[in-house]
C-alpha cells in the first residue's frame, strides 16, 4: 500500500489528533479505574488502572513524536524577521 498517511512526516496533524484522542481516553479510563479500586478494592480495577497508566505513557510518547515531526527541521530554511536595533551612544560626553 502506498497511502500518504503511512509515510513518516505526512498527515502529522491527523496522526497527532488520533494519538491525542487515545491519550485522553486512556487517562480518563485510568483515573476511573484507580478511583474504582480505591473505593471497592477489586483486583481487576487495580490491574486496569496500571494498564491504562502504561497506555497513557505510551500514547504521550507518540503525541510528542508527532509534535516534533510537525516542527520545522534545521535543514529547512527559516524566515527571519528583522528586529530593529537601537544604537546607544558608545561614549558619554563629559
């Protein structure tokens, strides 16, 4: 398959959105399961909380990867905006 979305550096905003959505859901599920475990002390809630925490860390890594891919690289020329510089007197007249 030659889909653009499967190539590195292409469709990065879409990929970022998908991983950010997955991160949000994983965080919510982790918080819910941690609260459920604190309330009911059921083993499966503790296991789920740990798994969702690991998934949150994994998705956070992917989000950072796609954010970095969207930043301009050093190889690309950057547009420079001239900044006005005021010249201060170099010597004070006595």
